[in-house]
C-alpha cells in the first residue's frame, strides 16, 4: 500500500475543492454579505457551517461507510440503487452541468457580444459546443484530474480571487450597512439556510467515488487508508471553501453601488467594474468560466464513473459522451425550464441526504440490522414529498397545517419527522432485542 505525502494530500484536497467550487459558490456569498451588513460575520459563520461543513461531513460519511451505495444500502437494497441514481442525475445532467454551461456563457461571453448576437440562439449553441467540448476532452482521463485541477485550473482560480481581494484593500469601499430581512433578526440561522443553495452536500456524496478512484490510482487500496485519506481531502477542501467564502462575503458587504443588486452576479459585476474598470468584466468572465469548467469536469467524471459501475453496458467513455451531449442540449434550452423540473426534485433529495449523513456519522451508536435508517429516511422523504406537492402543485393549500411544525417556515420542517423516525426506530430496536432475548432463553 502507498502512503501519500503531504503534497499529494494537499493536491487531492485542492482537486476536491475545485469540484465543489462552481458559479453558485461564487455568487451566493457576495449576496449574503450585501444583505447581512453589520451581521456579516454571524451570517458567514452559519453559511460556512452548511456550505462547507455539510460537504465535509458528507465526504467523511461516504468514507466511513465504504462508499455512497454502501451507505444508501443501510436503508434498503432498492434505495441503494434509486437514491444515488437520483442524486447523480440531479446534480449532473439534470441541473448542475447544464446550469454551469449556461452561466459560463452569460458571464463569460454574453457581455462581449453585439446586440444582434445576444438575441441569437446560435451564439449560445456555438459557445456551449466549445465549452462542453473542452469538458468532454478533459473528462476522458480521470487519472489526470489531480494534475489538471490541482496544478493548473484551481491555482488560476484562487490567484484571481486573491487579486480581487487584495485590490479591494487599496480602493475606497463601503462600510458595513444595516442588515436586511432575516439577516437582522437571526443572521446565523439565515446564513445556514443560504448554504443549502450551493447543493454541495449532495455533491459530497457523489464525489466520493472520484476521490476513492483517484486514491486507488495512487496505490491506496486498503479500506481504512482510503477512508482516512478521504477525510483528509474533505477537511482540506472545506478549509479552502471557508477561506474563499469569508473573502467573497466581505467583498459583497463592502462593494460600492451594490445596494440595489438583485443577485450575487450583479454585485460581483459592479465590484469588478469599481476595482478594475472595463477590464473587470473580462476578468469576472474568466473567473466564472474557470469555476464552471472545473465543476462541470468533476461532475461529468463522477457521474460517468457511477453510471459505468451501475449500468456497465455502456463504457466510461460512452457515458461521458452521453452526459456531455445531453448537458449541452439542456443548456441550450435555458435555465428556466431546467429549474422548473429540477428544483422540486432537489427539495425532496436534500433533506434525505442530510439525514443520511447524520445517521452515517452516528452509525456506531445504531444497532446492527437496525430499522432506524429505514424509518427515519422514509419519514423525512415522505414529508419532503408532501411539502413539494403542496408548494408546486397545490399552491400552498396545506401550508396552514404544515406550518404547525417547528422550523417549517424556515424550510426545516423535516427535522421533526427525522427526530420521530430516530426515536421510533430506536424503540423498535429495543423491542426487537427484548423479544430475541426471550426467544433465546426459551430455546435454552
């Protein structure tokens, strides 16, 4: 078995960071900073806890369980296929990859096009063809992922963010303003909820296979060693994410002329124009393009490896081709249609993923052959399904009844079903143990 050097561990951590860090990770912290104002640091603490903490815990959970499918298999054998399949489909060709291509176009190419080209679908088609062509080419050699991400793409991304932050220290910037909305009443809690928007907790479950395969390619095959190195990679990526979130959140909070901005992309655009003038738009476009490129490559690789393992009738290259072409096609349809279908699906999957991570980390305290996983995940999934049906199809008709649950209005109504599931599962486990004890005594 190979023992990795500190340098190799750092490079793998940087690779994992680059797979997490997409366009969404760029735009959410600045908007949080602008909205939180004086409560910036409390809000960022909550945001980092969910946007960096949950992904770290997700990687650790997958590492300890011996893989995503093994973790899901604790619920039910059918769940071990269905849930990972839906996760990979949702964060891959169903949403994240097409969204990355569209955002790269909107931020990296659209500002520089003539008025006629901006209205033409041909410009988007040509750009996505080139973008996904690069994604496909770099996805064909997963074993070279560490070198490409850790030694080239990610350092460029980090250097650009560092340049922006350092430049801001020598330019006139705003002071922290009064917080807005929920950031005034409960900044840390609101920041925690905002961290869900990155969807990195789902990605953490999916990226486990890529990290494991990368480690195996370096000669690490023993399960315990794989688990340890995956934990190291998760912690390293989480630290990098936290540092970047702190910098971007601060920049958003002090960005001039950004009070009326409607999203983080607008705040960054105003900030870059203030710091670098006309060249700022070009630098921002390059920053978004790199972030979108990194996350798209990571997702194509992880999804292709998963589908090749689960459905081996198509080779890795075949799946990479299908996923890339499909993502390119969806990217040309526009984000609005993607989000209409994908957001409700993610609303069901995300609470289930979180409770699965929590149960995995507490696994040593759960009895062998326990029903805790099945009951808890079942109740959380059922509640999430009901909530999505209420929101999407019933226009909130059930909201008055559901709002009786603690934290429902904050989007965390699934916590009560989770607690009920854990308690019920433990009670049933104890009853089962008592019956088994009595049966053994009677047999004796």
